[in-house]
C-alpha cells in the first residue's frame, strides 16, 4: 500500500501534501510528517482511515487523487461529529476485473448502493450530477452479468436528443447514426472488456445498441437494459421502456435532472422517479456532489453552476 500511496515519482505524496496541508517525507515504509500539531493530528486520523479502507484490498488501484479526496472528506466529517453513520466506507464486493486486469470497486457509499441495487432489484434508477459513475457502473455490472452467464445480452439505449444544438441528418446505418449519442457507453464498454471484445459482442448481437424510439413493441428477456440520459425522455417514452422488461432481465435508468435538453415540462424523468419511490423490486439511488469520481475540478464546476 505504501508504494501505491507514493505513486510514480512520488506524485501521490505531492497530492497528499496539498490536500492535508502538511509536509510528507518518505522514510523506508513510512512517512515523516511535518506541520502544526492540529494538521499533523488530522493527517494521522486520515492515514488510519486510509489503512482501514485498503487493508483487506491489496489489489486496489490508487490511480488518481479522487480516492484521497473522498477519504479526506470522510475524515473531516468524522472529526466534526462522532456518528456511527460516518464509519469508514468498505465496498461490499468487487464489481469486475477489466480485460487489462484492473479491479473495479465502487468508490463511495452511494456507488456501492447502486451496485447492490442491480443485484437485488429488477429496475434501478440512478439520479445525480455528471461524473458520479451512473453510466460506467451500470455498464461494468452488465459486463459482469454477461461474462458470468447471468444474462445473454446487453441492450443499450438513449434518447437521440442533441445537447442544445442541431446536428442535422447523420450518414450511415442505424449503429452509425446512434454512435455519437452513445459514445460514453462505448467508452465504458471498451474500458471494461476492450475494443475487440466489444466489437465481437456487437457482431454476435450480445450487445445491442438502439435509440429509444426503436424499443417499442419489444420484450427484452435475459437482458441487462441500460437507458442512459433518461432526463431527456418523455413520460410516455419512460413508460414504454420500463414495460419492455422480460424474464430474467435487469434494467438501469439513469439521468441528471440538471441537464435536461428537452423543452421545459416535457421531461418525465423526475415524475417517474417520484412515482416509483418505495416500490418493491425497484431501487432508487440518489448521487450527490461528493460521489463525483472524475477530475476533482468537476465537483467544483458542479457547485459553481448551482450558484447561478
């Protein structure tokens, strides 16, 4: 764990020094901590939390500063109030091992709830701001189910709505027309199972990609259905998608109500989420800004836009 914390060329050390506002000098398999007594005490609490989180997971990759910043927030909350709800976060289980051998774990409590909802519910709603892992986690779980033989195919769909600009007519067949809208899903698939395997599964129809309009009339059995950008679906579209659910299938419907590209009042996502609260077999997971796992600056961007 010590080497993973330090990172390449001690990049991790510099990140921790900035976040903890202390000086860290690597010494053997430990650190010499320099700073005022209050900062040093807090740093010791942080390292104890870090050890608790990673002791049982030596395969965990510390690839960016998010892991540090999230644990830093946890340590801050624990100092402010002694509450059992602030116990160190421990993922319930590993999601997937990618084709590169990287082990994927949920990084926050809400992400862990999201994964558990896929396992325990037939339909899961993921609601929250950009960068919280709604799409990536659903794709990773779908790939896990497909590889383990739990399902026979992954069905990816998304409303064909431009983000504030009209792209005009797009050339090519159905997949080529829909590709620009589903690029984030492709990126997630390529990271989980690799480009070649993704293309192979598409050719074998183990992965199907289609806009929402092409889902009407279908019954999707033995499938993991992912509806991305659901905030751009109307009420009738959401009803149509949810009623496609067949035997031995799971469905994920995710969206961000702050990024609706439809005319005001046309989106049905918020109403459907409220309609199915406390419904057996349907899970709802609400992500917050603290769950943003992209670059740490993304959280700041989201907070600033909320001030407008």
